[in-house]
């Protein structure tokens, strides 16, 4: 495929508009010899002269008129497109597309969303709640929010929450009928409600901290859901013991629909990060969101209140 000599065409169009090579050189900010060389290179490449040159005048040839009539509108459109693209990179208005789970929304975005929208009224957020890990590049999504242990190594990632508090929980009616588990081993004798991860198809591991050691436990599952919301709902209905991020059932704990169990054994989980491909790092709206989330993360003093969610 033959490459178009765009720089030479810009010089040609400027000469026509300014009426001389000297004036064109002043507009372009280069020396007159450079303009002359660029024009000659363009004519050599096209195989035809574009101007009739005399000591006193510079007139377009028929070929020059054809090139100018066709190239001038195209160059104007290209210049406009280039300008608008640069403006988009610097713009503080526009729509950001985000991919995150319900838990990531609750833990990382919801606590600061109102303030962010108030501070940046020109930025709109198009949010996709998805428990499954998605290819944000292929789907045209600017950024995602996930836990640190679920990030792709080819992404830029910025931490935006403290470590996440987890919780074991059950309905009071279930605990009344089946008793209170005192240690993680007691879960082997309970009806457990577990989550299957949509991306891998595997059951989500249950982690506990016991005697200073983090341990993965694998209790039998009476019910399995593909979202933490399903686990929480089933627990509220008295079907068994569930495990998830504390903030996802915070309201149910406050109303007494759910009770925390095995609290001393609940393990902190990785923080949430906002991540995005390197090609998006110059999108100004995204930069503003990242900086805002990063700044707010530094001010979250109480991880029990500030962090929770589901991956």
C-alpha cells in the first residue's frame, strides 16, 4: 500500500493559501529552503509539477488545481478530527464505561460516588455490574474495579480500598435450629451456602485465620449460587451459613436478619483496585476518577466501615 505524503501535502496547501513559498515558510515556522525541498519531493513522488514558477509569480498547474480541490477539504477534515481527538484526551466531560461487580461497587465506588459526581458534573459513568471477569479492551470499557488477586498483569492497577473485611453469617432462625458454629471445623456439620465463580466455574474458596495462620477450608455445599447476592438471600431465608464480604450484608446485619458467626476467624481479603489498559492512561476523565478514588482511599481510616464487597 502506497503511503500518502501528508507532510508534503500540508506544505503544498499552505503555499497555495499564502501565495508564496516565503509566506508559507513563515506560517509553518520553517525556512524557505525547507518548503522548497518539501514541494519538490512531493512533485517528484507524484511525477508531475504542481506550480508554474517565475521570478515574480507562482501559479497552479492543472494538476495542482486538481490536487488542491481534492486535498483541501480532506486536509480540513483531518485537521478537525485530529483537533477533536486531542480535545477528547484532555476533556473533563464525557462518559466513562466501567466494569465491576456488585461488591466492588458497594466497597469501592458507592461510598464516594456522590462526591465524585458533584465535583465533576461533566463526567457520566456507564457502569456494567458483572460478576464475571470480562475483557475490558475487547468490550470498549475504559476501566474495571476488581480485587488485587484477580488482576491481569498487562493492566495498570491503582489500589483504591484498604484490605477487605469478610464475614461468616446466618439467619437467627437457622442458628436457633442448628446451633452456633464455634470454630471453622464446626462448619463441616452445618449446611453451607457457597458461591461458584462465573469466570472459572470453581467454588469460591473459604478462608479463615486461625492461630495466626491463613487456611482454606472446603465445607460441603448444600446450596450453590453464582453470585454473592444469592448466597446472602438464601442465608436470610434460613437455609444455612454463608461467607462473603462484610459490606454486602451490612444492612441485613443492622436489621438483625443476619448474624455474624466465627468473627475471630474471618480473614481480611485483598483490596480493590481500579485497572485499565495503558492506552487509556491519557484519557482525562479516567485520570480524574483514578486520582479521586486514590485520594479517598488514603482517608479511609476505619476498614470495618470502609471496606467490603464481593469480587
